C-alpha cells in the first residue's frame, strides 16, 4: 500500500501570519494535511512585517509546528535584518532537522531565506525528495541599486541561492518570468522548474463588513497600497508619488496600510507635515481583508526598477477576485503587466516618472468609473480559475513528492 508523503516544511513565515509568504504557507500546509499528508513545520514565532517577534502558541489542526526565534532582535538596516534572519533560521532548521532527520519522504523549503537549505539538504537522507518554493529572487532584488557593499553582499546571496536552488529536485516558482531567470541565471534545468501562480486566499468575494468604514469617507475614490513595505516596493518614491498626486486629484483619497520600520518612518514624515486625503494605518486584520478590497477603488502594486521578474505579488489574485482596479508600477512587457492587460482589470505604469504616474493613475481612475466591480470580476474569473488556483500547486507538490510504501 502507498501512504501519502511525510513532509518536512521549512520557512520562518507561517500561521498566524496574515500576509505574504506566511499566509501562502499556512494555506498550502492546511491543504496538504486535508489531503492526508503528515506535515511538520519548522518556522519562527510571528515577526513579519514589523520585524519584532511575538510569542505564539497558535496551532493549525493536524500540523506539528516547531517555532523558535522569539528572542531574536532584528537591526533596522535592511541587509543586517536579512543576515540575522538567514543565520538564526539556518541554525533552527538545521538543529530541528538533525534531531529528527529520518522518516521524511519529502522536504519543502520556501525561499527566501536560503542558507538553511544548504545545510538541511546535507542532513536529510539522499532518498528524501527536496522541493523548493521560490517567492523572491533576493540575488536579483538586492543587485538593483545600492552601494558597493550592498552589491557585493547581493552577489554572495546570488551564489547561495544558486547552490540552494540546484540542491532541490524540484523548484516551484510563482511566475514564468521567475522560471526564465532561474533557468538562465541560476543554471537550473528547465524540467526541474514548475510554474504555479499564487492563489486566492479570501474566504468570500461578496462580503463587505463595517470595520473599516470610518477610514473610507464617502464621496471619494480610494487608492490603496496594502501589505509589507520593503525595498522592492520602492516605498520612498511611492510616498513622493502620493504627495504629488493628492494635489492633482482632489476627488481621491490615498491610503497606506502596512507595518514595519520603513512604514513607521514614512508615517513619521507624514505626521511632521500632514496632508489631507493621505492616510497611514496599520495592517488590516485578516478578518477585514475582504472589506479592505471591497472599499478600494484602485489597488497599487509598486515594484522597484529592474526587479519585476524577480517576484510576483501573492496578493494579486485576491485583488483580481475582489474586482479592484489595479495600478501596477512595472515595465509593460513584464508578466504582471501582461496579466492586467489580459484581464482588462488594470493599468501598468512603465516607470516611476511622475508625469507617467499621473497619466496612468488618471487612466485607471477613469477605468474604475466606467467599469463596475462585477464586470472586472467577470473579466478576471477565467484566468483565476485556470491559473491562480491552489489545486495546481497541491498537485505539483504531491506529484514531485516521494511516496512511502507501507
């Protein structure tokens, strides 16, 4: 008889994280458990995006969770934060794996971070199938801009990523652009790379609560950025864009819902010279996420220059499912821009030039007025059903896993 895989799942980001990689991992693991897979998760206590660990005893039904890192202190400097995360999680993942390194038919490593995989791979038996899921290509994201030291460190990251990716039997990536980069720049064989777009995580696309009503005054169109604010979102240029746009568009209210050191710095700057119709608020609780999208006329997806093929935002399918109009700041030939063009649900601004941004924002605001939310939902539905679904990801993990004969 063949038994479903016993799976070791390694990532610092996990339940009860409500955004980004943590939410993705939680939904994926729960779906695997529902399929009868035995899963042990090696992760951190919640710390993202504030980069302040909070002790958690929260559990997911049927999942063995091994947390650590509650006493880790992350520096303010982005590169130092990432280095601390790389090294302490490599220690935690290695120690936990070493203590129980046999009996796992499959190990799933979620990148980034990356260093832990090089150690864990050598601790596990050769018979264990190694699957990597790549959310961001840090070696490419880090090489954009920065001083000499940052560029050197980024090349080191690129080297570590390449070794980690090549140690996996299978790599699952979130976009075709990422797959091409991994094949071309990281020299991974194409037949070992599987593309699975991120999936919808919302519980309902029709529910509108009242928790956020006070933050969205009537009579305005609401342009919203929600989620983590890091280097890849180009946050300081985004702040400048909002400051210029609020004068140009008197009928628009601009919002940032986020957390973390960069967000706090931007909110401090805003409070020093407050501008009407620009709001900075903390991350929205998971229970209110549908309401946030339902009250957003336009959702922003900003990306730093030359990084668009290094990641595809995992929140994109949720935004499309809720029928929000989208303004993405990315080159028009990128996969994100092509998805918006294919669905007809948004506009891509090809650069951070303010004139370009104003023109594209005007265009997407007009689109929001001329096109109902239900129309956009109908336009996006076919692609969401075929491409942005959880099922292909589950099938990819299970099909590339090692079964256990009992």
